[in-house]
C-alpha cells in the first residue's frame, strides 16, 4: 500500500525564508522530533530554489552555501520520516520575470504585479504551462522526494496585502478563453449575474485542473511512488487543506473549519488522505505572531478525531518562532496521536445524514447557507458527513447517496441534469431529502433556469420574492401538530430572498408567510396581513420523502444564530422527515461529537469548542456529565477513553449501550470494544 494511505500522519510544514538556508540541520531535525513529526514539508522550488538548480530562470537562494535540500532530505530519511517538496509557481523573481513579459499576469489595467521583487505569473503563460514542468522534473530526478505540494495553484488576483487587481487580461488568457468558450473578450469583473463571468468561472476551474494533471504526469513519470499533495481531488493523493485566519474575513472565526475540511475529503473521495493544516500565524502581515494556542489546539483536535492527518504550519522553523505559547499543546496532541495512531486509521463514519458542500454555488453565497446548517447539526449532535458537490456529477453519485438515510442540500443552486436525476432517484427509492434556498434552480455553470428542477421537491414553478424587512413565517396551530418544541414560539423572521412556490398535487405546505409589516414607530408595530405562502413544503416521491425550505434558513442562522431557525431546521429533519439518530448525546451545544467504526470497535469522539468568546479563543471550559447512548446487538467487552477517562462503566439494556463521560477538557475519544 502507498505510504500515505497506511495511516494518518503527523506533518510539520516549515515555510523556510531565504535566510534559513544556513540553519543548523542537527538542531532543525531535533525540533521535528520534539513534535513527534513523521512528515516534513518545506519549500524546494518555484519562487526560490533551495537547491543548486541548473535552469536559467529558476532563481537560486543567494544565502545557500551548498545543497541545502539534499542534506535535509538525507537526514529526514535517516530518521524514518517522509519528505514533501513544496513548489510555488504563482510568482517569479523579477530578475527572471521582467525579461519574459508574456509569462506574467496582467491586471484589468494591463499592469503587472510586482510585490517585493516577486512578479505574479499567469496560469496560461509559458512559465506555468511549460517551465514549471522543467523545474518539477529537475527536482524529481535529482532527489528521492516522497511527495510534492503545489502552493497557490490557480488564478491569483490579490497580492499579499490583499490588494485586488482583477481578472487576468493577458494575451494568453484572452486566446485560451476564446478557444475554450467562444467569447471574444474576458469579463472585467466578477459578477455572478453576468453569463460570461459564469462561463469564466468554469473555464478557470477546468484550466487549473488541466495544468495540475500535466504537472502530476511529469512527477509520476519520474517516480510513480511520489505522493501528490494539492488542493484539488483529481490526480491528488493527499488532499491538502488549511484552517487559517484572515484579517479581512468576516468574524467570528469559523470554529468548525477543520471538521469541514477533513470530513469533506474523507466522505467524498474514497482512499484519499487529507492533511488539514493548523496555520500558526495570524495572517500574511502578522506571520511572526501566532493565533491563540486554544484555536490551534481545537483545529488539531478536529483533524485528529475525524481521521485526518495532524498538520502544523509555521513560517521559518520551529526553532525561530517569536510566539511559542502553543508549542506545549501542539506537542501534546502530536505525542498523543503517535501513541494512539492505530485507533484513527481506516475509520468509517457511522453518520446517516449527508450534507452537500455547495462549492459550485459559491458565487451566490451558498457557503453561508451551508455553514449555518452545519452549525445547527453540530450543535444538536446530529451525526453528518460532508460530500463535495462535484461528486453529484460523478457516475457513482446515486450509489454514494444510497449510503445515507437523509441528504441535505444547502441552497445547492448549480446542478447538472445527471445530479438532479441521481437525487430524484435516491428519493424515489426511499431516501429522504431536506433542501433549502434556491436548490436546483440553475444549471451546472450557475445560469438561472427559472424553475425547480428536482421533481421530488413537490414544486416546480415559483415567484422569487426579494429580501424585505419586517417579514416572518407563522407557525400555525395545525403546523404545531407536526413540529415539536414550538409551544411558546409562533413566528420566525425572514430577512432574505424566498420562493413563493406553486405546490404540485400531493405536496403540503407548512407555515404561512407574513409579508413585510410595520416595525416603527412602536405604536404601528402590528401584523395586518398573513398568507398561506408556505415556508416549508412536504412531499412524498416514490418510496421517499422531501422537506423543502424555500429560503435561506442556514444563512439566517449563520448571521445571527436565532434559535427559531435552528428549531425549525431540526423539526424539518426529525419531525417532518422522522429521522432518528443512531447516537443519542446529552451534552451542551459546545460539545462537537463524531461517531466512527474501526476494526472490531466503535469510536465516539468529542471536541470541546466552548473556548470561543466573540473573536477570542480561550481555554475550553471543562464540560461534565456527558451522557451517550448507542445501539448494539450485544454488550461491549469494554468501554474506555483514550486520553483522560480510562475505563468507563456502561449499562446494556434492550439493545442499547449507555455510558457517561465525567469530564471533557479539549477532546476525548471513547472506544467501545465489540
């Protein structure tokens, strides 16, 4: 078996600076041992060559005195570790760039981008299309590397200061875009309402993939046992992800980042390893300071319990960090993984709910819908897998969906005809579907089609109602006969687009839309009009059932976390679709739980995310008296915790095992031996 598939690994990425070429290699290797690392990733070529390259336009590190890369690889292998060589072809030193203007990115104003002497290259220019392959071949033939990683593989439109320069307008892009799409001009701005830009989005995706596969072919032709590590799944052996922080990103921090990244990969592409990096530094401009130790710990804990690699990434080396407050915690988690790595190998999720990641609908903001739904599921301890939406287009889509009892589509607008057919077939054969927003209203490129294409939803025709203030949905008395926990709640607010759907025969509408009503002054704050326009639609289709919420309930929750929206989504899942969880958990919402099958044992893991307070991450508050119940055909031979708990008493009664976790600090994994 390929080395990267044997078990989850422990990777350290040291993004070396030019001045690090003179480091003490003995000290460097000892620092990796202190962190229990068994994989090293660092920069070998591209922007700077950390080896004596013979290629004319490969800028060699001026601080290098000998074959720095060669020496490090030799020492890494002597210690039984693996070495992944990092390359970045997104920029090139100005000494190599300026004599070759056709290689370079051009802004909407026709200018190049020269950032601290490093000039942006274009995906479609000669340097990336041809010269990068020469660099890769030189390294793969010269050194016994175990893997390659391509950083910033794609169209780069921002510099490191987040200045935006727009869609590349270089001659190579103009020519290739015309050949690819027939459009004579490139779009000048990223406008999802522009059909040319929607075609450009597809062009951008497909050209990046095409170049990546050619790079893979070069590396594998030299040595097929070199692992390819990258941000895309096609042609990749190790899917690299990052949990990082952005100074200009909306706050608060997405505290399920690592869970999202690991589950998406492991549940979408069978046999794929995933290495999700916990990034040490705050952002580009703050590379010499670190995020909270407790944020790093949370990211690593989520990587670990979900079956991903541990992955920690610093600028420079582990030796020269100016902020080392997280080191003890990182070492502890890496050491724990080294001692218990067998438990986390070859895990199979036991979730019965599948939430699709709406990547192709990102131009419409559908990821906010997804994040809100994911948080609701996690906070209510619903076990769920994540499936990348590209897999809905695959020939295996229907068979993948059949692993689950419930499929959730979060404003999944962009869908191919094949994806629509696979989902309808899943429902027809007895599956359950929960869909939200404008799901299935666009083709795969994102072009709106003006109708709901999923037959299983029970509504095809609709009128788009724009976002207004002062709108609500009424939970009526007849609705409360189906929806639980609404005894003291009669309304949920609507502050976004909604579809007024025409129900097909056999479909039933729940909730009633209250159009925009007066909200000021206080003397005028009363409701004057209510309608029967449904906010939740139930339909039977073949042997299956669907619940459709034709507005962005997840995006609402992601914005302000209103309890009514969470209650309504869970009611749609559990009351309308009658889903019952295989794992019952009694714990606060800040306990994130996962459920896996291993060899002759099941694992229940919990991560404590209580340390987040606004934008800050503090030590998690210990959570006590967590209760867990799961189905079992016979009493387990033993129940025990791997990190702190030790042996755990349990009760077996009528096909159920019940036990408790007395206290949870950062994370724990409970093993149920069969």
